[in-house]
C-alpha cells in the first residue's frame, strides 16, 4: 500500500508503514517482505540511488492491492451492518478491550 503513493526505498517504506499503521517493522521483517513481494512480481526494484534501492508497485501489485482493499471494504461493511443490528441498550456500554476483536 505504501508504494501506491510512489516509489520508496526501505527506510522511507518503514517510516510510511509506521505512520499508517502505528506498527514499527524491523529491518528483517521489512526486507523479507520486500523480497517476497518482488519474487511474486508485485513490486519491482528501481535503479539504486546512492546506497538506497527504491521499489515501485507493479501493475500486478496494483491489482492485488485493489482486490485486498475491496475484501477489507466488504469486511468493514459487514461489521458495520452487524453492529447496527445491536439494540441501543448495548451501544451505551463500553466493553473491556483485550486486544482481540470480539
């Protein structure tokens, strides 16, 4: 998703992902994901800029991202619909959050 807004090198990807998700990826996790995405043809490396290698999303990557977003949208819509069926009495209560979806 980060590459959908333009090509980025690893450090810029890490910063953007942290901003977007509030999750800080370690270098091993990030570069492992970069390798897998490149092997699948979803992203592609661009010529190195100094010591940094930028990557861009490919047309196949865009298609996979669009499909993933559509799937997530369906999940959010279904969750919203299910919440709307709850009675108003239960909406006022605040359940204790334990870090896992209900």
